[in-house]
């Protein structure tokens, strides 16, 4: 089976600062991959390069068998590569249902053989909001939401694009113990529906519960990749987190 | 519960689908009534004054397609407006037999093309940087026109207005007013159609968060180009009848700052989120200006717009429409 996402030799610089260097990453269809690393190690930059928000100077990104290097972010989303943002970025002037309507109108409906119209879109939006437990706030504005609800909306919007691969960028940061479990269950359920998920997270409890495989970024390089239990015992990883 | 919500929304969608034709019919009817009233008054000043107000509604609504829906504040209004006006001057010199509506279409197309071109060059800039670039556009176009002898250069150009209106008879200004009313119906129908379509949702997503819009599959650059072309095109159309209205057009009047200030002030005062805003703002501010121009002085009306704009930005940033919506929520 060929990899769904294939990143090779990825390099990104911001002026004189090298954010990513020769990063390689493969994700198989249906996999749950955890991606960890200290602050500033380049996790979000990697996500941005994979999703097309930033352009990488070196290396290549292949998704579902096709090179996506020159493609814009919206073209990649249409191919089935969705992400949630680290800090929720809802469409503030639109209600929750309308927030979900955007990816359905612009990502789902752009694919051939797929075209939802008025009532079908609404049903789908409400179904998605139901999945993340926000159905009763469907016609409210994002500013009425709590922090965890905002994260759920962010995930629901990524899910609404019906992605093959979902990248959840620190969807749990700042949430309580029970809330982390809620998001975790949501991501695992989504994976059960056949969506490949990359989870970027600092909360190790969640990372260990979620990941089938774990990759570690430190200072723009990938220093470990493998079975989560082995990776967290890797001396280099321990050194990166705890020092000598 | 979900199913009942769906049903309710479906009904609403159904009404909307039928609604747009009904909406256009209502607009046409309103325009006919307004024209009828103006004819009853039977005073050509009424037509001159009403023309200005309706022209501002068109200009404000056109500005709002880019500025209100996608959030890109365009200060280069006079560039588009004057391109429309000067393309009529050119057509008047080359093909004076061309009917006015055809001239308007040409003027609109020219302005839309310029909108597309400048949009392509400037839409990578965001926020205030985009606005400054559009301001520069206005200066560039004004300099070009001022130095273009064929359209009169700095001296200006005379356009002889026919005495009688075609089709409807009466004074020519009545015809100008009717044409402007038609334009108004077109721009309002377009604006409302955008609001309720996928395009409108895409515009709103761009306005709220461009990166998130891209991540949701919205082709932001293409949509912004559509918005600048539509917005610029309608501004050009609003300007195209101007030479016939003023009969003497020079750069100073075609590029008057008043057009730019009013086109921004009216949507801001009325409310930028929907097509109603520029209409309310246009009638209120345009009407007030006309009143003050006649009763006090033509210089004071600029002051009034300034004061109103400051007051609304501070007290009601969502405009008059926003005040009502907040009450309803």
C-alpha cells in the first residue's frame, strides 16, 4: 500500500532562521500519527507547509499519489487535506451552521460526483454539529462559544471538508482533563470512520492514548519516528525534552 | 428537533428561491413609483436632486460589494467612477449615435477590467496596505486623464445633452434619472443575489479570516478578483451617465473627493453587511446633503458627512442596519 502523505527532504527558512531541515514523513491511509516536539521545533511550520499555507523552499510533499508542491492551500483542501488551526479561527460574523457551510460549498461541492444543495447542506451541517455536541448552538455566533466549544467548531469545520487526512494542530491545548478526553474520543471516532489523522499535541497522556505511531521534531529536524512506547524512551528524545 | 429545524430552514430557503424574482419585481415597482412621483412633481430640479441620491446608492452599493462583503476597503472609488465617465466622453466623441445604456455598459466593462487588473496586482496586500494601493490608483488614473488631450485634458470636455429624452419624452434629465434608477435596480439585485449565494458565503469567509477561508477550500484570490471586477464595474456604470448630467466634465469634478467620501460613508452609516445598508445610507446622507446644499451652502454638506461618519464609527459601527439587528438578537 502506498503512503497517503509522503513528505521528503522538506526544508523551510524564515530569513536566516532554518525552521525545518530535511524533514521526511510518511503517513499510511487510516493511520493515527502523533507529532510532538518542544515549542518552536517546527511542528506548526510543518503543518503549514503540508497544507500550503506556507511554501517550502526544499523538498516535496505528495498527497494521495500526486505532488502538491505548487498547489495553493484551497486546492489541497479540495484534494482532501484538511487542518484545524492551533488558535481557533472561526468565521466570526457567521453562525455555526454557516461556518460549516463554507467548506461544504467550497471543498465538498468542488469534487466531482458531489454536489449538495440547500437543504442537504443544512442537514449535513447539523449532523456535523451534532457529532461534536454543538447542535443546540447551531444558530449562534462563534463569540458565544466557550474555549472547548471553539475547538470543537474548529474540528467540525475541518471535518466538514470531508478530508482523507485531518491534521489537528494542538486541538486540546488549554483544555481540562475531561475536555481533553472528549476531543480525543472525537478524533478516534473520526479515525474509525476511515479518516487518517495526524495529531500535534503537547499533552502526553492524549498523545500516548491516541497515536499508533509517534514522530518527534526537535529544532526543525525529525529525530525519532516509530512505536510510541519506544519513541518516548529514545535517549535523544528524552534529552530534547529534559536536557542532559 | 433537528428535523424540525431542517424543515423550517427548508421553508425559508424555498421562500428565498422564489423570493429573488419577487425581490426584483418589487425593486422595479419601487423604481416605477419613484419615477412616477418625480414626474408628478414635474419640476426638473426634483430629477436633478433625485439623480444624485440614486447615483450615490449605486456607488455605495458597488463599493460595498468589495468593501463590505470581502472587507477590502477601496479608496480608489474616483478612479473607477471617472473611468466610466470618461469612457462616455470618448464614446461621445467617436460614436455619438450610441444610446446611453450601451455607453454605460462599455464604461462598466472598462472599469471592471481596470478592477480586475489592479485587483490582480494589489490583492496580495491586506488591510490598510491594499487601501493605500487603491488610493494610488486614483492618483495614477487622474494624472493619465489630466494629460490626455483627446478627452479635454485639464481643460475638460463638453458633452451636449439632447434636449428631449428618447423613448419617454420630456426633459433629458428625466431619461438620465430613469437610467440611473435602472442601474440601481441592477446593482441591488446583484448585491442581494451575492449575499444569498455561495459567492456571498465565500466573501464573508474572506472578510472574517482569509487563511481559514483558504483552509476551507475557498479560492480567495479568484473570489477577490470577482469582487473587485463587480465592484469596479458598477462604480464605472454609476459614473458613465455623468458627462450627460453635468454637460461639462473636467478632472477636478470627475475625480472629486466627494464621490470617494460619500461612497464609503453611505455604506458605513447604513450598514455594510447587507444590501439595505447602502440604500439607507444613500437616501439619508444623499438626501440630507441635497437639502443642505439648497438651504445652507454647498460646502457645509461635506462637513455633515464627516460628522455623521465619525458619529457612526463611534456610536454604531455596524451602521443603522446593525442597530436594528442587535435589538432583534
